């Protein structure tokens, strides 16, 4: 199974060769990549980046997959022009780097994107899908935005809030059991606490042998033994959104 030493290997496969179907637009104070389905839709998904930023091809690839399934997909620059993490960064400074890019300090950006989707795209049903850093944002949205219909949080978890279990919309949490960034015991605590305290529908799903970042790696980089898990997780993502949107 995939076993990268890098604590956050979300950038694997970022040299993706595909024809981008979307366009970059300005949404108030931030940029975004927007992909629309081939037929009109009032359903939209906010696709939330990992630490490698909104321009990472892996994330835009998922946005295009969502558009192909009938959703308006918008991937905003939640770092608002600040430098994303890169493979050349020194992991010893990661905590300091993250202080200026808190995933739970994103209300201004989320509100701008929601206005854009409602007013300019005609979206009536909005969901959220996030990876890594964006998975934490998705968890944050679930605690604060009941107007959102559904969310899928992949390898992201809020760890420092006592009220982190009061979900306001249905959320599917996806993890790999070989994630060096999110220990499995934290995932089990999340699952138990949600079961104990959360009345909203939710699911915590753990994929054996998978590491951080496995869901949004490009097809060409899949190891044969990992491919079934990757495809299953992507199907779970789509099925969850379809169920609640």
C-alpha cells in the first residue's frame, strides 16, 4: 500500500495532464476556479483545497469530476493570495506557516463564495468537499453553516474545540488508517464522540492501508493495490452528496 514518508503527500501527482474545463474568476476579494456541468444545475459544491493551494491539479481534477456529475464546482483560493505549502518547504516551520492560514478562520471567504453561488450561479442546494486542510474547513462549516446541505471531509479533523461534534448538516468523514498526520486513535475518538453527541446523520469511514491524501491523487499515479480504495472513496463521496442534495 502507499506509504509516503511525507506527512502530507497531497501533492503527489500534481503534474496532471488533462484539459481544464473550468475558468478562473474573481469572487469579491478572492480568486476561484469554477467548473460548470454540461446542463444547467442549481446544485453546487465548494471544493476546498489542501495545503498545496487552490491551483493544485489534483484538487481541480476532483472539481471537474463533480461537474461531470451535475454540480457547479467552485474551488476558491482560501489562502487569499498567500503562498501555499510546497514540497520544498521545511516541515519544521509548518506550525508557524499554518498560523496565518487557519482553517477555522475562513468565514469571510465562505460567505463570499456562498453569495457568488446563490446570486450569480443560481445555486439552491450547496455542499462542501474538502481535502486535508480543506477537510478541517469542511468540519468547521458543518458546525456553523446549517444552510449547507451536505459535506465530505477527507483526512481533516478539528482537534481543539470542545463543541466540534454538533454537526448542523450531514457529513461523511474519510480517513486512511496509515495516515501519519492524523493518528487512528483520533479518528476513533471522533467516531465515538459523534455517535454519542451528534443527532445529525454522519459517517466515519476508514480505508485500510491508505495514507493521507489518497482520495484526490490522479488516476495515473494509483498503485494497483490502492486503486480499489481510491475509487471506492470517490464513489462514497458522490453517493453521499447525491443522498442529501
